[in-house]
C-alpha cells in the first residue's frame, strides 16, 4: 500500500512541476529579468514563455513523500517544506495577485498547479494505480 500512495504522490509532484513549467502569466517579456533571491538560485531566463520558471526555485521546491502510521499510509506532494521569506512569491503565483507600483490593478492570474495536480491524481492516477495494484495483489494471492 505504501508503494501505491508514494507512486501517486510522485506522479502528482511531476504533474505539478509540469504545470509550473507550462502555465504562464499571459504576460510575455523578452529581456533578462533579475531574480530577487540573493545569491541567485538556478539560472535566469531571458524570456517568459510558456511557464513561470525563471530561476527554477518554485519548481524545484516541489516534493513528494509518504508516511506510514500504525493504521494508515499517507502521502503528500507540493511545497512541503516551510517556505522562506524569499519564497513567499510562490503562494502569490499559485493563487494569483494584483500588481501595484507603476502598473496598479494589473491582475496576474494564478497558475493553480497544486489544485490541478491534485485533481489529476484523483481523477486519472489513482484509478489507474488501484487497477495496477489490485492485479498485483490478486496475482500474489494465488
């Protein structure tokens, strides 16, 4: 059972990373954008399309894990580690926000990678894994 939930969590994390890489803000830029982290983590891109990966930090902080208890096994995926002060932008990118400054009231739509990866796991991954592991259990029982 632990294998099933860990496999589901890994597939969820992979889908979430894919969504971060492919869901843009619908704003495009083509000049170097300086990351605010000091020291910079990852490599800076000089274009925005198609996703939200600049340094790779938001994508690379996505993890998967499984924990076994006395009576159950639980798994999780996403930004599981506590986010540092320089990583709070991740939550804004996930849910969307309104820019201020010289472009007031400009909406940046959320990417909703966590929500949609969870739906992907529930609707596509879990049914497939249940079939896979049911067959495996039945073969082992004979």
